[in-house]
């Protein structure tokens, strides 16, 4: 299958591109490299032993997108391109809607121009907001509380309406929980451009000595050890979920939503213990006050993906920590981003 992958040099996108190539698909990546490095795709090519085609494009450039689609004429699109920092979205919501929503509008116009009707969308479990019950299933009401999450839900609504307007179209939205880990080779991993936004990144930098301690943001939640529980998923399991969704699109129509998580909540001490075992490094901890809006628990019911897509997460927190640490040791400074290299 000829696949076009937007944002394919990013963390989740690059691992999915590798999985696509290894499964025999032909891939063109569109990325503006604003938060990623072209070197990521060189590594993907080396690991796969197959070429990944690349076009440096911005999703807001409608003409460039249409021209690229006219030349590539994909059978399906996997859409990762977008901004994802909750704090940045609060500071500049217009920018987030411009990139995440307006960029998707341009993408759909380009798809329509070549009669491409199949799309897998990188969504987020943050669209659920505060849980009315746990674990989250796909029937849980959506109530996003940040501009980032609201922009993701706005894209979901757009994609739903796009499929309703033409019965030949099919879209699958995958609502991720907390992607972590790295490719087991140590050659691909998360490449943050700023202060870490998640537990795994912060632990990794603390283990390298770049941060004095890991802040534990609240230890008085109604949870088994007082800290918040989160559903972490290995990025390779997430990549495989995209392959399953892509295969299903060949047979389906309309708009489908699937949770992509393990279904298991992991607390901060549990993740720290696994990371210390994987790295051999003791992680200093410091108790800090809760952050406004943080929740005691946030985890998935992934049964629908298992039953309909035949997909289930296979890798636990030991593998997540082992692979994340191997990547961190191999590339302690990450990869140079395009804007830094210029």
C-alpha cells in the first residue's frame, strides 16, 4: 500500500513509519521538522533497509500539500502532524488551532483532490477530560479541558463529518494514553525540544544527572500508594496499533474511535522502581504539591481495539524503561532539530 504519513519524523510517527516499511508498505513522509530532525528518517531507512520518501512541507501550505498528493497519489494517510504541549496550547491557543485544525482541513482537501478516502488519525485520550468513571471506554463523554485537547476533539468532529459526507470514506481515530519507550535498537526514541513534559523523559534526564531530582507531584491521592496512576503504552505497541487500524480501513467505512492503552494504571513509584532496575541508577525523588487539574487516575479500557482490530498491547513497564534508557544512553543529547542546525 502507498501510505502518506504526516509528522512522520516525530516520536510516534517515526516508529510507525518503521513498522510500515517493515510490513512492506511504501511510505512518503511529510514533515516541516519544526520539532523533529531529518536524521530520524535516515535512521528509519537504515533500520528498515528500505527507503522512506520525504517531502519537507508545512500542513498550512495548502498548495504544497495538493502538489505532493498529486505526485504521490497515496492509498491511505496516517496523520500525526500537530502540536501537543498542553502548557503551550494554553499560552497560544490560536496557534494550536491553526496547526492542528486548519492543517487537517488542508490535508482533507488534498486527499479529496486525488480521491484518497482512508485515514488513521493520531488523537488523544485527553479529549475525555475528568473521568466520570474508570477505566475510560469509547462511550465515555468527551469534555476536554485544554486548548490542545479541544483542538484534537475538533479534528475528530471534522473527520466524522467528512466521512458522513461521502460513504466511501473511512477514518479511524486512535486515542492514545501515555506513549513512552523507544525502539529496542536504541536508534529511535523521543526527542524533546524543551523541559520534559512526561514522567519517562524526566526520569531519563534525572538518571543522566541533568536534573537534581524527580518531582513527585502529589502523594495524597486516593490511590494505592498516594500518587497518580497513568496508563503508559510502549511506542512500539502504539506503532503496531496503527498497522492494525490501517488494515481494518481496507474493509471498513465511516468513522471509528479506539482507545490505545494497556488498561493498567501505573503509579510514580512503580515506574521509578522499573526504571531504576533497567538503568542501574537510583532516581532521587522530591515530594511536590499537586498541579492544578491533575487527576488521581487516568487509564483505558482497550477491549474495543482488541475485539475489532485484533490489537493488544504486549510490552510492560520493564520493556518501556529498558528501551527508553537504551535510547537515552545512545543519544543523550537527542538529535539536532532542523531549526537548531540552521
